[in-house]
């Protein structure tokens, strides 16, 4: 049986992230496993999507929103499953989660999943979902994807 020794939750404040948080709390309680929560600010991806037009004020707002989401997640986990450690990362989401798994030695990664209507353009540029990327990058870890309830 796989050891659920440490759980990493990717939280983004969406309804899917909220469902992932509830599932993570249940796993943490069932396996008495500590939880690390990561919120990722992807300046590079957002700037590329905006055509390089994101200003410093918008970046500060993104970081403030990330800190608020992290506080929200830690408070909710604390009420349901005990204390959790919080982390903010910057950059591509899949890269940040992969680095965090290695640094924190997480054995389980919990992410929310939203089914998207993928346009031809998104397929053409290789726009992939986070959980698809992580499934390839984290073979020794258990990856749990959760849809909105």
C-alpha cells in the first residue's frame, strides 16, 4: 500500500480548488498526514496571455489575491484537518508543483480539475491541463484530481 506520509494541496480559490481542499482534509484526517498548501502566481503565463501588458500594480494584486487564497485554505484545513503549512510559488503551475513535491517530499498531490472546452488554438499551442502535466512528471507520487461538487 502506498504511504500517504505527506500531502501537497494545490489551491487556487476556484470551486474545483475548494472541492480538492475538502478531499484533502478527508485524506489528511484518515491517514493522519500533514498537509502543505501551495498557491502559484504565474506571472509569465498571465503576461503572455495579456500580450505583455500586465503592469506592476496588476502583479501586486495577483500576489495579494494569492496570499488571501492561501490564508483561506490554511484556515479551512485547520478547522477540518488540523494545521497546514502554506507556500506561495511563482512561475508555471506544473513546474512549481513539481519543485514543491521534491522539496517538501510529498507523497500525495491533490489538485482540482475543471473540464475545459479546448479550442483548436489551445490544442495547437500545446495548452495542457495541470493534472495531465503532473501525471507525467510525478510518477512516484499519488496524484488525486477532484472535480467541483
